[in-house]
C-alpha cells in the first residue's frame, strides 16, 4: 500500500506528435498496399471476366476490350493514390498546414490593425484632465421631538446640554447656514464658525464676518471650499435643504411638545439610518434622547 511509486515514462508534446505522425504514415502506406493488391486482383478478375467468361465480349472501343480501359482508369486512380501518399504528403504535410495557418493569422492581424487605424480615435483612452472637485457633504443638524417639533416663539423648547456640545463639536470650523429668524434667535454669533444667513431682505444688516445671501443655492456657493457645511435651521430652511442635503445629524428628543415650528418627516425610502446612540435623561439633559445619523439611501 505504501510501496515505492512506479516511474511513469513521460512523453512530451513534440514526441507525441512524432508518434502520431508515424502512425498516420503507416496507415496511409498500408492502405496504399491494400489498394495495390486489390488493384492487381481486380485487374486479373476483369481480364478473366472479359476473356474467359466472355462478359462484354462484343463491347470494344478503338478495337480494344473494355477491361483495358477499366484497368487503365483504375491504374490512374492507383497512381494518384501513390502520388498523394509519397509526393503530396511531402510538401502538404503538417508543417505546410501550420505555415498556411500562420500566414492566414498574420493576414487577419494585419487587417485588424488597418481597421483600428481607420477608426476615429477612442476618446476614452485619451488622458483627460479631470478637475479636482472636492466632495462636499451638505449636512443638516437638528434636534426634533417625537412629533417633529423644533421650536416655539423663535426659541428652542428644551435644554439638552449634550446636544449643544455635540452641535458645537460637529459645526466648529465649518460654515453654518441658517434662516434669518434662527440667526436672530442667537444672542450673538457663535464662535469659530462662518455664519451664512438667508434672507429676502436686500438691506439686512449683520455683524462683521457674517455672510448674507438671498437663496439657499447662494448659501451653498459661499461654502464651496468647506467639505462639510451645516444647515442649522430653522423650519423654513430645513424644508428646503432636506431636498438636497447629503446627511442628517438628528437629535431625537423622546417627548412630544406643542410648537410652532417643525422638522419635515424623514422619509425612510430616501434616508438610511447609519448610526444611533441612545442617552438617558439626567441632571444636564431634561429628556431621553438619541443621536441619529442618516445618509441618502
Ligand atoms: N431644534 C432645532 O434644532 C432648531 C434649529 C434651528 C432653529 N430652530 C427653531 O426654529 C425656529 C425658526 O425657524 P423658522 O422656520 O421660523 O425660521 P428660519 O427658517 O430660521 O428663517 C426663516 C427666514 O429665512 C428667510 N428665508 C427662508 N427661505 C428663504 C428663501 N428661499 N430665500 C430667501 N430667504 C429665505 C426669510 O427671511 P426674511 O423674512 O428676512 O426674508 C424667512 O423669514 C425657532 O423657533 C428656532 O428656535 C430649532
């Protein structure tokens, strides 16, 4: 069972081809020999049939018996067979076939190259200068109650310290886009952020550093160099921004409140929740709440 493995003689591809070729030649010569023997027997039989048995005795052509013609035709076929075995095979053998094949392949390749040159240059293969467009992630940041309430009398409804901290952490160093009313709900501009205020009033006055625009589109243009500008409210601006934003950072306050301003419903067919962190109410946070992140589905 565990005896020495027998050495199997290995034949390479060239050797195998030679053997197959030799076998083929032997077969061809054998067939030629059989043909020759059959021809001889056949010729004798034809002569006997005509001369001894008298078959077609009266049929003569140019004063010659028919068997002469039959033997001559057969002889011609035999000579043709002999020629193809010993002559044609010599210059139309395997090497000749391969040569012809190579010639054909080269011809086809030549034609393909010519066709390629005739075709209009493939513009996709040309090196294109793609301008570097930094990917901007327009993000809505909001705190909303279970009934989507976000404010009343131009004020927030609750005090959740952790939410304010999160707001500060996320928005610091970025542009914050807001409606005129939300801007006016702040005692003063928030530090370390560029305020972009949207108003229809062409004469709206703001402190230095605050940017005034008259459409949401212009607000986004102002933030062109910011990879993550934040839309921070209020209700009117959220309604417009939710249609184009890439992300929503929501603080869901687990309570319902009477209010005059609401956040639009988050459509689950459009928005996919990617993160959720629940927090219990405590001394600094009046209500239970969950930090939720949504991205476009
Ligand atoms: N819970 C939260 O996370 C949160 C966040 C922010 C705000 N809030 C609350 O939301 C409330 C304020 O929201 P709001 O809806 O009343 O006001 P808002 O959205 O802050 O501001 C509305 C104002 O923005 C300007 N505006 C809106 N759309 C515009 C457009 N397409 N083109 C030009 N200007 C446009 C108009 O200013 P003009 O009238 O000057 O033309 C409009 O009166 C407050 O209660 C606030 O406390 C809550």
